[in-house]
């Protein structure tokens, strides 16, 4: 099966979009409240400004994050990831 054939699979699409640690942590933090860029950066120890900027832009392009004025927040679609984040947290606690 080629890479393009996998993109018809909803799990593959989701994994590709959310597969890196920073993306999941950005979503985790924005689930609690809207945040300015500097607040998101401060909450993610070790992320560079450039990486954060690229990740937020990609999440905006995908319709997961919305930017209004100076604040980033999850869109309606992004808030649906709450169940995924909660499941990952619960599973992670068992390790």
C-alpha cells in the first residue's frame, strides 16, 4: 500500500497531523484557555519561537486553531480533540 493510499484512512490522516509532541502539547494547553503567543511559548519549555510559529500556522491552516486579535484558541473542530487528549493522558498515567 502506498503512502497516498493510507491518506484515505482517517487514522492515518489524524496521525500525520498530530504526530509530533509539540502539536499535541499546544492543543493540550489551548484546551484550557485562549492564549497569546508568548503564553503558549512559556507553557512549552524548550520550544523555539520559530517552531511554535510554524506549528500554530499549520494548525490554523487545518482549522484546528483560530487566531483572533492576539489570542490563539481552539476552533470547534479543535475542541473535539479533547477526548483524544484525555484518552492519551489516561493511558500515559498507566505507563
